[in-house]
C-alpha cells in the first residue's frame, strides 16, 4: 500500500496534514476481525464508530448488496421511487416509536440532523405566519441542547454540538448561537437498576426552557448516552423530565439516536429506557450495519403536516443520493437481522462481561471512572492518552480500540464472542499499566 502517498495527500478524520499520526493499512475485514496488510489480525472494539453491529463481510448483507447492484446501484429519487426505499421505510416504521410516520432518507448522520433542525424551523415558520403579519414577536429560531453533546460536523449540527469539543470560537460570527444546558451527571445502573434520580439535575435545563421557550424551535439531544462529546451515560428520568417540559412549553423534541439506535444500549432505541417518544428522530450509523453511508430523519404526522403547511408548501431538501437503492437494500437486510431479535441476547452478553470486568480496572491509579450500558464500555482516565503510543500498544496486543482524550471506550460488534470482549478489556488493562500510553 502506498502509505507515503496517504500520509502526504489524504486527510483522515480529526488529523493534521502537517504532522499526521500513523495509519495502519487494512487489507480486509471479516466477522469481528480486522486484517492488516502485514498479516496481523485485530479484534474490532469500535464497530467502525458504532456502525458495524453485525460484523464485517456478513453473508446476508453481502448478498443484499450483490442482488441490488445487478438491478441498479442508484437512481434519482425526485419523481421516481423503488422497492429498496419502500421496503426499508416499512422496516424503519415497524421499529421506531409508534408516533413516527414520515421518513426522510439522508446520506449521513450530520445531514439527517441538518434536516431535523430545518424541519423544526419550518414547522414554526408555518405556525407563526399569522403572528408574523401582526406583531414583532421573535421567531422560534433557537435550539436548546446539552453540554457535552455531539450531533455532527456540518455547520448547523456543529452549532448544537458542545462548544469546546467542536471549537466554536474558531467559527464565531458564522455559527448560529444556541442555548446549552448543563448535562446531567453520570448514572450507572447496578444489577439492572438505575440509581435514584436527583430532581436537582434537571434544574438548569428547566430554567433555560422557561426563560427561552418562546424563541425555541426545538430541544435536541442524544438520549441516555452522550457519545463523541464525552461518552456520558445519564438517567432516564432526566429524559422523561425533558419530554414533560417540552410538552408543557410547546417545544419540539428532536432525539438523535444516530449512535444509540438499533440495540446498542440494550434497548432497540435508547429513548425506550425512558419510555418517551420524540417528535423528530435521527438515525444513521448502524442503519446499514456499517456497509455504506445512510441516515434518516423520521417525524410524526403533526410535524410533517406543520412543515408542509407553511408558505413553502414543501420541504426544501433533496440530496442527490437520497434513498440510494444500494444502501437501502443493505439497510433492509440489516434491519431484517435486527428483527430476528438475536441482538438482545448478544448485547446483554456483552453487558454482563462489562459488568464483571470493568469495575476491576478501578484498581489502577490512572482510572477515574468506569461505566457501561448495553454494548458500550467506557474507561475514563485521569490523564489523557498518548494516541500514537496507545494505538501502537493496542495493535501489538491484537485489538483495535481508538481512544480520545481521557476516554478509552469500546462498542464492539454484537456478534463478538465472550472471549473477544475479554481480550479487549485485557488490552485496555495492559495499556493502563504502560506509562508510554499516556501523556506526561
Ligand atoms: C456520528 C454522529 C453524528 C454524525 O453522523 P455522521 O454520519 O458522522 O455525519 C450525529 N449525531 C450523533 C449522536 C453521532 O454519534
């Protein structure tokens, strides 16, 4: 592989072109194993960033892709439709909360968030038409969200992502400013039970919604697990309180399940932990089990009707590759696997191992917290990792784990065997004992 070309000409996620960290050349992947060009095999602990839930090179998913590509790989979605999109949207509506009825297929998670935000704005634009004509009341154009959240890297998605993590100061004047409430503290279930909820944890959010609700188009948040903004797990009663406050103050609730959707947290969707229904739902990542990029924004009838009864009369968004048939066919096959229900035992099995093994890591001085939910395991350290060294350490130990900052976390494919999970945790344990894996 021409690694030198890659190093000199190709941007990788969140890296510098001036001084890029090394990248490991992959030749292929199968099941939970990533095969490097030099013949080394790594147990995957990342599911390619939450996506490859059924593992790599899956016969059923491959078959779906092969069958579809022989018919058509892509066709425009304006004025045309096709079975792969219809089958997929039927499957999606079977699985998501029952109040949701209209699916907008987008080409990435960030785009599905952009679409959700646009829909919320346009919903109020329609409702406020009369008001606009008669008064100067400010339009509902703000979003309320949580600190430590992550909703994507495009501009509107970034504007509701944690200001520090997404470096808002660099885009000042260009980025709309929204409202951030304190994110709730960590909550760790023990023996399947959540700890008691402290009502005080929702006060900041409550005050902000009281103060700003007349300008708020929507609240947007990640349910129960905040992913890339800090790998935080919070109490379902916080989410219930958010739903109640949104109802009370007539604010839409956008739930971003792009990371948590399709079983990752032990429920099909994380909002089921709180038994709430969103007005708008974003899904992505695991939708195609990591085969290709596809996401969706799904709304209730109320929202869809509101969006389209505005002056515009329609929703002004239509990506070129909307409802790409190849991606839809693979996603349908992935959701068929989800529908067998096998994921439940798989995720529970992974969670049991986390429950047994992760607390042992607390004995290491470098560890500040461990936490887990479903097939998500997190080790938070006191000092940030040295990414280059810890990456090399993990590869030497035959695993693929990619930490950031003070967070070493794993979210393995659901098909992982118990032994794979144990080996991932052992590799973390050995890294914790190697000072070179951490910053000075
Ligand atoms: C990854 C992620 C996104 C962005 O999805 P992309 O496909 O990377 O654009 C948005 N929200 C959450 C919660 C995510 O984890």
